[in-house]
């Protein structure tokens, strides 16, 4: 079947490919709006798969602020009191993302923070921070966090 724009849209048993594309776009747009309206956008960026967006929420803080049990990223937010659960979500989502795109520094950084929230003594925190810094040595937050973690 050919539409008036001249684009071919082969028939499928599940319906029009263009229709599915429009539905996916609408879902995508709704997720973006949900991030903007969220009480805790950082986790919504992670659920959306936008790890760079999640890290952007952290850039105004120092490593000592981020990797702190009294982190301003948590205290006074809806995440306060749910740190372990948040950490579990961050680690779980990050691991799924890394299975698909294993060379993304932001994902390792978010997983490191998730590990910290679950267990601040987890030795894998250093591994993840080091990997993030190796993958993006031009990103001060990643390099400074890896260095700070080793020296703390």
C-alpha cells in the first residue's frame, strides 16, 4: 500500500507500521512530560533511559555531597527514607542498560550511586566510578568522583 506522501507502508498482521510509530512517539512524549512533572526527576530519567539527564541532576553537587548518607539529592525529597529502594532501582535499571550499551560512563556513575545508597561499603562503587572516569576522562564529575572516592 502506498500513501499520498509516496512512503510505502507494508501491511502487517499487527496494523500499520506508521500507526505503531505514532504510538511509540506519543508514549515517548508522555514520559518526557512525566519527568518534568515528577517529584523526583532523577529516577524518572533513569527509567526513561536518559542516564545523561540523570547525571545532569547531580552536576551541581560535589562528590562529597553525592556520596553522602545525608546527600542533598535525597534529604528533603520524596526519596528520603527510601534510599535502599532507590538504590535497588538504580542498580537494577543500570545493569539492564549496561547489558545493551556497556560503554556509557553515565550508566556506570548512576550504578555507583545506586550501590552507595544500598550499601556505602560496597567495593564495586569504586569499580563503577573508575570505569565512568575511564570512559569519559573529559567529564570533571566522573574524574573527580573516582579520585575523591579513592582518597576518602
